[in-house]
C-alpha cells in the first residue's frame, strides 16, 4: 500500500491558458497601435521641421509629442478606474474608434494648432483608453510570472516603434502619396489591428467559474453584476507614492533619445536614411529590453531589476554625444533601447505588484499619471536644450534625470523591505 507521503505532488495549472494568451495578444495589438505609434514621433518631428512647420522652432514642434504623452498618461487614472468598474470591452472599442478618428483628422492639418488638437490632445486622450486597461487586464490574468507577461505586451509598443517609422518614412518619401494619405493609410492599417484587440481582450472568468447557482433554475438568466465601486485605499500606500515620485523624475529625461536621436544624427551629418532609422533601432532593441528583463525580474525582483536598468539607462544617456561614428551611433541606440525598454516594461509590473486585485487599474493609472507632467515637459525642454545649448546639455539632462529617478525607486523598494537581498 502506498503511503500518502509517496504520492506525487499535483502540479498547479499554468496561468498561461489559451484565453490568457488571447488576451496578451490582443493587448499587444492595442499597445502596438497606441504607444508604438507615439514612439515613432521622432520621424514626425524632423518631417514637420522641414515641411508644414518649418517656420516653428524645435522646442515648439516638440510640444506635439510631449502633449500626446501627457494626455495618454494623465487620462490613465480615469481609464484604469473604468476598467476596474466596467471591464475592458466597451473602453477598448471607444478608444479604438477615437484613435482612428484622430489620425484621420491629423491628415487634414496644416497649422500648428491643428496638429496640437488632432495629433496631440485628441489622440492622447483616446489612446489612454487602450494602454492602461490592457496592461491592467493582463495583470488580472497573470499573477505569478507577471513581469514576463507584461513584458510581452509592452514589447508591442517597441515593435510599433520599429515598424511605424519605416512605414511612415517610406510613405512620406513618395511624392505621389504625400502627408495626408500617409496618415490615412496608417489609420486604415490600425482598423483591423484594433478590431483584434477589442475582440480578444475579455475580463477573466469569475473565480467560481461558469457553474450556475444550484438554487437557480437552469433556464433562469444570470443576474447582472452591478459595477464595482472604485477602491482608493491604494493611494495611501507609501510605496505607491514613492514609486510615483521616482517615475515622475525618470520621465523628465527618458524620452529625449527616443524623440531627438533622429535630429542628432542629422546634425552630425549622417545619411538621411540612417537618421530616420535610429528611431527603429532604439525601439527594436527596446523590444528585447521589455521581454528579457521581465523574465529575470520574476525571479530576482521587479523593483530590483527596474532600479538597475534605470541606473544603466542614465549612464548610457550620459555617453550620447560620444556616438560620433555610424557603428558608435548604432551600438549606442541598441544599448539605450534595451535598458530603457526594461524601464517601460517593469514600471507597469511595479505598479501591479503593490496593488490589490480590485485596484490594478487604478494603481497602473496613478503611476502613469504621476509621470504625465514630466513626460509632457521633457520633450519641449529637450528641444530647447538641443537647439540652444547643443546635444551635450541634452545628454546630461537625460542621464541625470534617470540616475536620480533610480535612487528614488530604491527608496520606494526599501519602503517595502529593508533587506538588500530581498526579492522585491
């Protein structure tokens, strides 16, 4: 007779069910069309300065990218709370329609204020309904290996940052297409991708599964669950507040290389094609930086890895102006893309880690909103620094912001555990 001690342990079922993978794929499509498109703004920055907005300064045109990021982030508090209350389906549908509408309106723009309303304000608001709900939704499905799952989702933005600049650049170079039809083609490409996101992203099944209540009649319709009330208790958490402060400082300098590497390469005399493709190189490396560090973070700690990669990003940003050859520029873009990609991925995981199941959307949205003002200000500040003082000043500004932010994240990590070797 076999003793109970010799009975093999039953392996728990994997969280990565077919339904979870479907949600991860749909969320990646949403992020590809939202943050991935915003990551390609460096191409628009250089194009606008040569065409429609040639009479404007670098810092003025840079406001377009900064304002779009601001509205994506500041609106995340609302979109995250809406997910906690109502689920993802309607939010994603509204955000998808609004995003495509904004792109179509941008195709008709000629003046700065028109671009500001269509490509910055409107697009940022609608895209916020795509980003935060998708990130928080995946966190509801995956609870153990969250960093890896969210890394896969966030890598969709990197893939978008690789593909969109190439598509946009090739279309803009074709005189028979022009700017207007370039934007319309982008909108048409997004329609099926966002449709996939809306279909695939569903709320997780209830813990009780799909079994009907025993006291209910088999033919009786299930009762409609009322919307959940938002739970704001997470906002009192010291770890959340310190994390918000850390990312507030980080975002002052993190996007500078994403938006100004193209113009830096052009000023250094590199070929036009290489200048445009620096954005794709950074985002291509960022895609791996959002997946691989996530896998490591699940084992060694999400905050621990985020602190290390943020510090490394700061050091690499300080070396920006030393990239004076083609090989040097490519290597620098790859290095910065990889380490900064880890920040964007692990930021969401840190938010999910300190949240409860009922406050996932609010926690993710709050941390993103905390960085909204610095993210908006960073782009015009970067434009002013590069235009007035040169790219060395921009390099120092970006690097110092990242290093100081990593130290603040260290304080947030110590607020959770003062043991230096703890997996946090």
